[in-house]
C-alpha cells in the first residue's frame, strides 16, 4: 500500500496514529538537528519532520531530497508546537520513521507555487508541472465537478448522453473547418465538427427526444485573445419544445450548477430583447453587474447650432455616477484619447460634468447653456457629482463605441463588484445579418434557426430592410458580460429551410450538396425541435470569477494555436504525405515536394 492517507486529510484527532503518506517534495527546510519537508499531493500539504537526534541516518537521507522528488514516508502523527492556521493540516506534523524515495526529479524550471516565477510559454511547455500548482489543481477539479453536476441534472431531466462523430463533413457555422485527409479516399477530406449541430437535429428526427453531450468542437479561427481552436460545449437538443421550454430547462441547469458547485442561489433570469440590449448597452452581451444604461439625446441636442450633433445619425450617452469630484482634466483627456483609438474609432467625446457645487462644466458649453445641459442630465437622473459621456455618429457604430466606453469606465472606476453573478437571457435575435463585404445575408445564429412565427411571412419579401427585420426564436445566455450559451428553435419544415438557404445565398445545388442529408431527414417526419449549447470552458471560468479560459483547460493551446508541450502542429513524414496523396507546395518550391 503506497499510502494510508492523502496529504490533505490528517487533523489533530489523528495524533498518535501511524500513517504512510506519498507525494511530492514541495520544499525542504533544515534547521540544526531538524529537517522539515512539505509533502504535497492533489489534496493538500502535510509537514514531515526528521530529527538528527532520533535517527541520524534517516535525517541525512531526508537532507538529500530535492524539490519535486516523489517520496513515501511512514511515521507518527503528532500535534505541532508551531501551528500553521493557514493550512487545514496545520495543527499536525508527521514524525517520520521510514522514508522511501519513489522517484527523483530534476530541478523544475520554475517554482511550483501559487506565485510562480515561470513565464507563460515556459509553463505551457511544462504544463504537467504547472498543473501541480494549487490554483490550477483547483480549476481542474472545479471543472470536473461542473461537468459531473451538468450530467446529473440533465440525466434527471431525461436527457440521453449521445456521442456524435468527430470525422464529419464541413458544416458552415461561420468559422473555417479543420480538415483531415482520408487515406482510403485520396483527395477527400473529413472535417472536424465546429459543433454537432446537424447530428443533434437528426437525433431529434430519430426520436431521441432529449440529447446532450459534453463535446469538443473545433474552429479554425484567427485566434483572438482567449479563444482556443478546440473547446468544449455542453451541447443539447430537445424535441416538441417551444423557446419557453428550452429557456426554462436550461435556466434550471445553470441554477443547479450554481447551487451545487458554488452554493449560490440565483434569482430568475431577466430577459432582454436583442434590440433593447443594443439600444441600452451597445452590446448583445451586456454586463449587468453595474448599470450605466444609455439614453438617447437627439430630441434635446439637435438644432442648436452644434453641427457635430446635428449631422449625427444618433447622439447617445451614459451617466457615470458620483465621480465628478475625482475626475481631473487629465482624466477626461485620457478617456477622449481612449475612445479615439482605432480599436474604438470614435471621433471625439463630449462630457458634461455636474460639479458638487452646482456648477456645470462641459466640452460643448459654447453651444448649450446650463439650463439645456441640466435637461440632458434629467434624462439620466443625474445630479451634482455625476458626469455624462456622450458620443455621436452613425447609430450602430456609436452604440458599439459607447458600449466599449461603458465597460472601460467600469474598469477604471471599479464599478464591478466581486462575487456577483448577473445572468440574463438575450432573446429575439435577428434571423439574418447583412454583410457589407460580401453583399449578402449571413445567418446570425446558423442556417437552421427558425424565424418567429409572426415573421414567417416576411421570408417571402425581396426587400432588404424587411428581411433584416425578421426576428428569430434565437437566444443567448449571458453571464457577467460573457456569452456563455446560445441556441435556437430550428426550422423543421423542409420548404421553409429551403427558403432560408435561398436567402443566405445558397443555390439549390449547394444546399443539396452541403445539407442534403439533413433536408432528406426532414422529409421523414421531423418533430418541432430546438436546442442550445453552452461554452463549457467559459462557463467554468466565469463561475470561478476568472476571465481566462486557458487556466481551466488541462492542455490548452497558446495564442498561435500551438500546443507547446507536445509541439503541435508539426510536419509529417514524406511517407505519410505520400500515403495520403498530398503534395506540399511552398512559394519557393512550386514544383511540389
Ligand atoms: N450549435 C450552436 C453553437 O455551437 C448552438 C445551438 O444552436 O444549439 O453555437
């Protein structure tokens, strides 16, 4: 037996027991006749003591142990004279009588402690060492519990866990596919799924009724910060449901997870229409941990001789409460520069500062007198001490810019409370989204999303603005400003699906080639159905109060999509390429390999 207890388990009442522990040497301290070792495993750290007086040879052996050596120690549990209240095992120590070195270790390239001296790349290269650190151990355990509780809840609700294939055919969900060459079928390729979307819909046609899967998805996207080329979804689909049934079932899932894993009881989730989210917060994933909703000012500000506002499509602002006193001219200048950065792209920033003493200071004081500025303030319920920030320009752009400013102000002025969770459903997304670049419509969610019943008649229109106004039975779950889930009711009618493909610019031939299997299945009694998928990595991160998903994935890829530990992607051998019938053509070797 390697151990009788783990390293996080022993307490004062265990004093007097003879125990055997096994683990890694976290640290060693030698003092005169005594040597202390902190022994670590997944469960915690226990202090081992060796004494020269008691057993000189043993103590000398202990003094040769290096960091991360794997050892087994047998000894007596005893009360510590010098207790460590920060550690659950801090009241006891093990007076060691026997020591076995199970394995030696090289000196690790960085310290394996909460505050480590290793840089990102180094820690990813030695991920197995990084994973020994307490915070990562905690993250991986937290993730495992969340997965387990998801399964419990969904099983209880009658969902079946069903696997779908990873080697499939391209499904257009917006991103590029990763492809896998087929040796048996030269010149042909599988694609790795961006999501199991079509399969889960076909499972509904197949009568499975309620499906879920905690599943890996693959998207070959340019990696923006905190995206991974492979990521995990809790993917779900249900038959014979309306939107309301889905929202109810999955609000239940999220509440269950919060209660079981965090001990947090969430109130019913508010709902916000997509249009309202954009109009009020400039984002389809508003962070509701703080308010600062937008107010539109066109009716108050136009026609007073200030051409910037007069010519703008929209003049819209927000109110920062109770910060006027601490804001200097330099702060305003910095914020103005911030919104003018190319990433944000605003032309300028107008502010109105309602000073505590009742005076008003504004960048547009020349055009508007105090009385006018006060009426603007009234729209926000602003009083002394508050500051209005106002942007103007083309409506859609301006809202996005102000949305970014809202988040930036929250960061700068510390408006986001810790340990607060604000979920909401964003509903009534548009079905179609016009893409200026390609001059055609894209599916806002995906091509299988159903229009709202009352908007179906608009599908026959040829008018772009009518088509753009079609709402879908599509919904997102947003938590603390992060989109953590999204889904829709699906089209189950073959002709409506065909019309939707048409609107998305697929020819009949293209639609048949890409989705013939789905359209075919829909001819054999497809039930009404709908579903949702949660970004599991993001959910785990947000529930932990973190914004980085990488810390919650055991083996993540870096910003270039590389696995630094196994060094992938990597070239393959000439033989492998031959077998696959693939020639690599590089720009300076156009004759092929
Ligand atoms: N397949 C969708 C996604 O990955 C989710 C869904 O519609 O169920 O975003």
